[in-house]
């Protein structure tokens, strides 16, 4: 799942890209894998925001914030 963390940003809003990745992977994620991907994405986002802020990398900070916003929106009923 760790390998898919950064790809999530690329396929967000692009169901065609998501499907292409799943086709290449050979199957869709299980519910446990989706949960693991969410947790890893949160950790990667927080780490990226922290590192990006400390090292003047606004693109990394923005990607982290964008990922957290996407995950937050997906959790709303």
C-alpha cells in the first residue's frame, strides 16, 4: 500500500487513471487495504507538511494539505 500513497494524488478526480492503475495491479483494493492506504496517506501528508515547512518546499506542503483535505472530504457522510 505504501507504493500507492503518492499515486492517490495523481488519480484523484480521474477515474480513468484509477482504473488504469487497478488494471495494472490486477485487482481492486480490499477494505483492509483501503484503510491501510488511508492511514499511510495521513502519515505521509503530515510528514510532508512538516518537512516541507522546515525546508521551504511549498509544493510538498501543498500536496500534504491537498491529501488531508481529500481524505477529510471522503469521510463525510
